[in-house]
C-alpha cells in the first residue's frame, strides 16, 4: 500500500470555511481528515501541499514513521502551521489504517474506554449574536431570547453549555472580541466595572433559565490580561461555573489565576504538542487541559492526554469545527481514560450535513460512538465541490 495523492478540499460554510484533506492510496482506500484555516491559520492548505511530496509513495499504515519524518523536515520551524499540517495528514492516515484493518480508529489505541461521549453545547448564543441578520441562524437580541434559548438547550437533553461575553448595549446583546481584534479594546485588553456587572447579569439570566444542576461554562478567550481574568473569576463566583476558560501563553500567569479562582480553570486549546503542554502541567496551571485534535493529530493528542494523566488532569477536546472533526474528537475521547467532556457546535451553517456521509448521533447530551471502520463517516466530495469558498 502506498500514498498516491494528498489533496486539500475547501468548502463554503456560511461565515467560515470547512477544509478537508483527502489521501488516496494505490490500493483504493481513501483517508479523510478535517482541518481549519479560518482562525489564525491562513495558508495551511499550501503548507499541506508543500509537505505532500515528502511522503508520497510511503506506506500510509506507517503513520508514526510518516509523522516522525515530517517533524524532522520541519524541525527548524516547529509548531504553528507546520504542526497543523502534520496533524491533518496524520488524521487522514489513521482513517486509512482503520479502514484497512476493518476497525474504528479508537480500536487502534486500545479503545473504547467509553462508547457514549458526554458533550456540551458550545458557543451558546455566540453565533446567533455575531451573525445576526444574515439568515443562517435565529437572531439573538436580548436577555429574554437568551433565557428562552438556554431553556431549549436544557430541554434538548444537554447537561452543560458554554457561552462567551456579550455586553448589553441599548438593550441589545453585542459581541465582545478584543482579544482577536474584532471589537474595540485591543491591544490593551483592559476590564471595567460596567463590563463585569453586565457579564454577571448575562450569566445569571442563563443560570436562572437552566437551574442549579446544569453546567454553565464561560469562555473568555484571549480577551484580558492576567489582571482581567482574575477580576472575571471573582465577579462570576456566584454563578457556580463548571469551568472558566482562559487563553494565555504564560503558564505561570495561568497558575496564578487557577490558584485564586473559585471555579475550575480550563485552558491550553492553542498549544501544539507535548512540549507546549509540559510547562503548563509542571506549573499545575489548569484543571482541565483542552486539546485541539485537528491541530495536534489524534496520535499526539493521545500522548498529550497520557502526560496530563500523570498530573491528575483530565482532557477535553477543542472542537468547534464541522462534523468530521466531531467524529475525530469523539475517537480521541473514547481512547483516553482521563476524559472530562467533549465540545461540540450545534449551531452551524445550515448545509454542513451535506459534507459528510453520516452525521453525529447525539442522544440525551451524549455523542454515540460510531463502530464503522475509520472515523465512521466519510466526506461527500461532490457536496464539498458544489460549495466552493467565497473568500
């Protein structure tokens, strides 16, 4: 068996794109993975194309050897786009390995540890506010709509949801994204009392709608410095968060936040490989390690989880992508003992189901693990090609 062709395919997905990698073998088995090029990773498809010649003709079943070779070739520029490209290739190779063996990918890692994966509704209200008026999703305007939607999520069987910060201005919920430069407040990333008061009100509306038992998470992304994260943690203490999600690239600062916060801290979703995770674990900086499986590859992600387990830290996948990424993340969750909960986007572009041959099955807030060979779903290439990216 030999790798014959490595081909990125990109599709329009409303306010973003979905990117898929197709690896064709000479024996007719095709491997698929999904990656992302919209959020800080522009040019990733070109990096994949640049690496492809180095492994064309190799045996795809030797995924560890292929990944090792690619790391050697990119050693002088470790991480970043190179790592994400290697991860996309590795994930497609594991799909081939599973199909060739007639087994689901999790079986290649000794799984499943669990066959039903608890999930949380991610970006609760986020897309409905950010893309209001575009016709993709129901519009989210105010606290009444926020409460109604929260009750709907609970009624759908989800036991946990995660939201972002949305200040109320003139009675209308508005996006807050200074850490990504999409709203004002950068590069200083400062906080103020009005923002904190509004955040507490926002979360209290959600808590009142779902009751005390349902999990509520807050993702603050990169929107503050250490000072601001500490203030957020203190302000939202009465809500009883399942976790406060913080993005920072300084492990010691994150450890300070964890030490002072009255709730668990989750972090690390932007890290690449065990070397990046190591200082965060050594500083005991996080309660939950968030691992991006499309960025790291499932093989490396399982190794990261094993390292986290030695520090009594559970892992949760970073998964706000399309359906194939959800399948890939579910196989990761099924393969590790130290699992916390799986992220999943329910709100998405209206036509994302078209891109895969099977959609995730979610029952009572749990992702039902597929048993078919490989990921349990393939990419519908015709549907992807029918929706070329608009940007």
